[in-house]
């Protein structure tokens, strides 16, 4: 014969097990949500700092009276395989805005900045820098994608 205290305990555990599993799931979702929101806040804060630095650089360059100039525009490395990534680097002086075509994320006036790209085929990127007066200069860089 089975001991009634063990049977009673086993029965109690079987009855509450589904509820504890649900509570653990809710706790995991809550903890994940908290960690995600803190990570997102840190990313947003970092982007805001970078934007402020870029705006300050633009103001500083405008005050120096330098002419609009592309200091550099290149890929490193310039030849990659289809699944690889490379850095597309640029530097501009006295630019109000910067654009790269085809578009890549996160570009702004900077004397030295690189963005990671992963083109699927050989691609020619065009950098256009524009100053406060509307004058613009362009330069191209090609990334060769090998099979």
C-alpha cells in the first residue's frame, strides 16, 4: 500500500505545477521586457549623443569658413565575397548634409566615419555632401563582390 502522505504531496504538486509553469513564463516575459527596454534606451541615448556630436561638428566647421570638401570616400576592403561585409568610410569638411546612394543607414557629416555594408553584387556607391549654401560635391567608391 502507498503511504497516504506521499500520495497527498504528489497530488498537490501535480495540481500546482501548471500554475507555477505559467508564473515562471510570465516572470520570464517581464524580465525580457525590462531588459529590452533598457537596451533600447541605451541605443537611443547613444544615437542622440552621436547626433549632437555631428551637429556640433557642423557648427564648428561653418564657423571656420572652410570650403565644402570630401576628404575621403573608400571601402575597406574594396573586394569581398557575396556573404561578407565591408566598411564604407567617408570624411567631409564643412558639409551640412551627407547622403550615400544606394542608401546606407546612419550617415551624417563627419571628418571620419565608417558604416558597415554587405552588397549582394558589385556596387558603386555615390557620396554627396552639401553645404549650408546648397553647394554640393560628389565622389564614388566601388565595392567588388566576388563569387
